[in-house]
């Protein structure tokens, strides 16, 4: 596992990172054969975002991005990963 820097649409570093987790062994087979339920070609969307950025319309480009939510972690796991305590599973309403 490693922490990867997040980037803006202009590729500038953002003040937070995302966790990248590698899979091995049986998890790889399960990911490929069981856990992946669909693959979507987003080429046209990415091309549109690039076009909007080149025209200077950053807000329109950002509107094409998917909504991202922080993944809630149990506090003990967040501590073990040295993750920010912004959202933990203990705080997520049911």
C-alpha cells in the first residue's frame, strides 16, 4: 500500500492523498472474475474535459467528473494507516 498524491484538473498537487492498495494472490482472481461487474469506456468524457480545459472553462470541465466520497474507515484502521480522521466508520450515519 502507498499514499498517492491527488491532482487537480490542472495537474497541481492537492493538499490530500489517496490510499493505493495492491492486490495479490486469490484477491487478483476474485477482482477480475467476481468483483468487477462492469467496465465503462469514458474516452469521450475525457476528451470533452480536455477540450473544456483548453478553452479555459474549468468549472464546466469539473462538472463532468464523478462525485467522490471519502471512504469511511473504522478509527483503529485509520490510525494504523496514518489516515486523516475526517470521516471514520464510527461517524457515518446509518
